């Protein structure tokens, strides 16, 4: 298996080194995996930091205008036969590459994701984890902070991520689910709880549930995606 790890960034200099270094140090297959950072015009030096870390950096002019666009741009540069999409504030678990390889030994499996976990001790965060784990066990539409992986050939044949500003990962999973099986790897992949800590755990949880419900009912959620992107850009201006 040749694995390409694709990390989208928009003002993620605070977390990027950790994500890249753990993707390297926690791999166990004995090969050097390709790591690609696709940047959306960060103002905090994320792209420059990625270059210093020795990874492939993808930038475009005009700048990539969404997370989905960044993920697709990174995938277009990837040379691996398996793609792993990893958030910049997410920590790959030890042996993640071997777990992916084992999952894909089944030819009917087209992709999957890891068990969702938040990197913090608060009780409210455990509740967020539990509710999310129930959700994706009933509806196998994973989110980007779960480390979604997919066979590159299938990904490109489906046209990559849909051009959405939010919930692009769950849309991709819907398409993948029609082409083959999606598997859940029972290794927790930890993500920063910053959104919940900064916005209030229960307030953010209720907000996320509203977006999920609107999407499930077929209503547009694109306005929420624009808000998320604006928050990320403000983070770079204040950093």
C-alpha cells in the first residue's frame, strides 16, 4: 500500500507540526508515507511551516476557497493508491497505516474512518463522543475529524469531494457507500476540542446537531460553512 496523507490548512500553524510529526512517528509499516498540506491562503505561516516540515505544499492562486477544494487539490497531487484525509488538529493513532492496510485487504471495502475522540478530560466532551459514535453507527457518514481514508481510484472516479463549504465529508461517504463497503476502525483518532471549549460544549453540540438535522432533512447548510471559514480566517488575523 502506498499511502498519501492529505492535510487541509487555514491558519493551523499552532497544530500542524503535531499532526505531521505524529503521522510520521506513529506509522508502523516501515515506509515513508507521502504527506501533502493543501493551504487555503493562511495568514499565520501555515504553508511556510509545512515547507519547513519537509512535506509537499499545495497552494493555488486564487486561493483555495473551501476545505473541499483544498482536499481535492491535495488529492490531485497525491501519488498514493490510498488517500488519508487528516485534519491539522487531529492526531493519527499509533499503527494507523497498518489498520488501514488491513481494512483494505477486503476488496469490497472502498474506504472508512477511525473512531471519533476529543482530546480533553471534560465530561461534556465524553457526551459529544458518545452521541457522535451512535450517529455514525446508525448512518455511516463519517466526518473529516475521523481520518477518512479511501482508495484513490474510487475517489477520483467519483469526482472527489463535492463542492460544499460544510459536510463535504458526509456527502463523500454517501457516494462511497453506493460503490462499496465503508469500515470503522476501532482506534480512536483524537481531535482538538477547541471549538467546544471556546464556544461552550453544549452550545456547540446543539449547533452541530441543528446543522446535521437540516442536512438530513434536505435543507441547505452552506451558510454555516461560510461562518466556519470566516472564523478560521479571523483566527489567523488574531494569532
